[in-house]
């Protein structure tokens, strides 16, 4: 057996460029992500749930088109794309938050983090590889979900309202849905790295994204308006919707930029603590 | 070579590792001994950079672990055998580790074969026994064919066959010029496997020496003597400066003078000897002797008469209770 002979079966080091090394780490993360059934399920669910709920909700609207009030019809006519994309959007958010957190915390709960850190004792490259891989994978999956939802919803609504991908802001919103979900995945990885415990991290991020951030809409006055607009996910969601109000504080891309800055800040803190803490 | 210099680790109020210095040399197996809570695992975690040291340094061939470009190709560590995602297969666990260092799939398959897990390599680790997880841990430590091995309780959970296999494996690896540091709480196992010892207690170095030296330096040498005339011989030994204790079977246990001297004394007085055997202490006894004071967690001393099994209460005392039972059930 090779290991038991004095001859070295594996050379002590290999001359690889920094890019190749990082590519190796991304490959390693790919193996981790795809070798556990739950991640595959979560990604599949993301697509299935958001597409089927789009079908269900838009189908309900279409089916009751003649019985709903003219006022309701007017709201839908003004911004049909938001209706279509919004239906499955919550599920995508939920799935990517859970999965992004788990990508990190499952390593802590199972102890795999020790193996990972022994292999890459500088630690931060592991976090960077996770971010790159997970952002890439969720972007593609979320785009599949967004485009499928869009075409399905548009087809269902077509007898009542024409919806076209080429209308102003529509393509941006559909692509933006994938970008937003992908950024939310990075946000979740940062939260998972900071908190390290699965239950606490999932509760924290879901509570913030789906409950707390939307609730700030109820804050009174001008200050409330700013708080709502600049919170990370509220700002980021601007990219994934059409029909912004004329007096919106942030344009879609500005909003996404604000979300990216929040994510970068959180990720920097996560990297700093990852470097410092004992594992 | 592993060099530890002035290494300390503080967790809150406790100093788990207390200014520890030692060197582990290549070419032999070095045993790392200490009572529970002595700081063995913490020391290993400090050497491999999982924990940040409070003071001091640890280097591997002169380089800090964190500065090794491909650490798995230089150091193989087994620190916690259970630390594997239960939903992942053994193969994929090794594969993700291998990919970080640009080690090929072939090597992963070879390692599974080496530790005897080829058949279950694609099954999920959640169904593995402790021994199988331990084998997977050994496979991941050997993945990069490292020249330094740091193994924390590697035989934990292995069956006797596995222990025998593992002992031969690490001796073979050490003989090939590798540096091997193995911690264990199984003294008998260490006595068989390790040529050198590092003994710590409460985070401090107690001894670093060869196993044989450690045993001989930390055990009282005694000689067991059987003779038909114990009174006469005891007299002779006491006058020669030895000590004698008589055991229940009539044998004498002599300390402070050696077997040759006892033989001479007996011959000079024409006392017949039926047995004259020097007693060799075990590593366990030597270890107990040396670490007695530094043990942190200790059970009560077991002394006095053997503890009898409680005598069952007389049948008469039980009878009324049975009556009551019968009464309530009616």
C-alpha cells in the first residue's frame, strides 16, 4: 500500500497559482454542497414551490377576474409583473435563507468545520469559496424559478392583461429576482458564520427578512420612511419588482447597491470573527 | 519534527495548557499521555491552529501550521473521529478534503482501501459504527501522505484486530522517517506502540523520555522471593539494608536491594531459594505514580474490605407487601 512505504505517494506541495488554488476550494465546496441530499432538495423545492405558487395565485386571480372589483383589476393592470413574481418570491427567500445558513452551520454542528479548517488553516479562503459557489448556484436556480414563474404567470394572465418581457423594467425585474436571491444567499452565509448555531441563525434571518424588515413600513414619519427604504432586504427587493413609486428613495439599482453594501459589511465582520475564533 | 515552545491556552479562568514545551522527533512513535483534562487534545488543537494560543508557538518542520501552503500534504491530523457530516458518504468526505489540496480521486480510493472501507465508501457516514468512523478519520489523516501525524485517541472504538492493524501501521510509518504523535489513555496500548513518551498533567510537562526510561525511573524496583526459611532470609536482607514485606502466599517482596545481592546473601547463609524474580512495573503503574498529584478528575480511593453484595431481605418481610399488592389488584 502506498501509504505504508517510505516513498511519498503525494508530493509535499504542489505549485499552483493562486487562482488554481481558489478554484480547487470552490470545487471542494461543490463536493460538499452536492454530496448532502438536503441541499439538493432545498434547491429543487425553491424552484417547484415558487413556480407552483405563481401558477396557483395567478390562476386564482385569472379565474375570478370577472368577480373582483374594478379597483382590484386596476391594481393588477398597473403592475402585473409584481403580482406574478411576488407570488413565489417568499418561498425563494425562505429556501435561500435556510440553505445559506445551513451551508455554514451544518459544518459547525457536525464538526466538519474542523476538517475544513485543518485543510485550509487560513480559513477566509473557505468562506470566500463558499460565497462564490453558493451565490453562483443560487443565482442560476433562482433565475430558473424567476423565468419559469414569469412565463407561466404571463400565459395565465394573457386573456386579461398582456404581459411582455420587453416592457420597461420587466426583464430587469426578472433577472433582478435572481440577483436578489443570490445576494440574500450571501447574506445568509454571513449570518450563519456569525451565529454558528443552526436554529438561532435561521430564526434570526427569517425573523428579520420576512417579519421585521417589512414591519418597518409601519414606522411613522420621514424617519420611518428612510429606515424602511435602507434596510438591506427592503432595499434589495427594489431590483426584483416593477412599478416603483415616483417618489421612491432608491432606484432599483441603488437599492440593490445598498443591499450589497450591507452584505459586504456583514461578511467582513463574519470573516474577521472566523479568523479569530477557535473552531 | 514538531516543536512546541512555551505554549499556553487560557479558557476563561482555566489555564488548559500551561507554558508547555516539548519536541517530537521523526523516526519513532511518540506517545502523548496525561490524565483526563490534562490538555492533550487542546495541545493538539493548538499545534494544528484550530485554537489560537494564548502564549508561545508550535511549529511543524519549523513552520507554523497556518503557513503551510498544502497542510494536508505535510500534517495528517485525527482530532475528532465523529466530526463528519452524517449525510455525506465516506468517499465524498475524503474527496472534498482532497480537492482542497489538488489530490486526486485515486488517492481517495486508495485510502478507503487502506482502512478497509471500500465496500461502504459510498454509504452515508450516519450509519457507521464508532470503529468505522475512526477508520475514516485515519484515512483522512493519511490522505496527503503526510510526514507528520498528529492523532488524538486513534484506537478509540477499534476492535482488537483494528488496534493490532493500526499499531503496525503507525510503527511502519514512523520507521519510514515520519513524525508520529499519538495520544491515548490506554497505557498498555502506549507501552506497546510508543518508543518515546511525552507526559503532561494539568497542562504542564511532567516528563519527556523514552518509554523504557520512563517506566524504570518511575517505578519502585522490587524482587519477589520464595524460600522455605523466610524468617532467616528476612533477617539477612534487613541487615543488608533492604526492606521486606510478606504477602499472603508466603512470598517476600524485597525492595532497595537487587536480585543478585539477595541471591548472594542467601548463598552465604545456605538458605534455599525457590523463586527469585525481579518485578517489572507496568507503564500504567509508572504513569499513576508520576501523575498522581496532577490528576484533575479522580474517583474515590477504593480501600478496605471487598464490598459485599446486599443480602436480600428475609421472605417474611416481603410477604405483607405482596399481600397488599394482591389486595389492591382485586
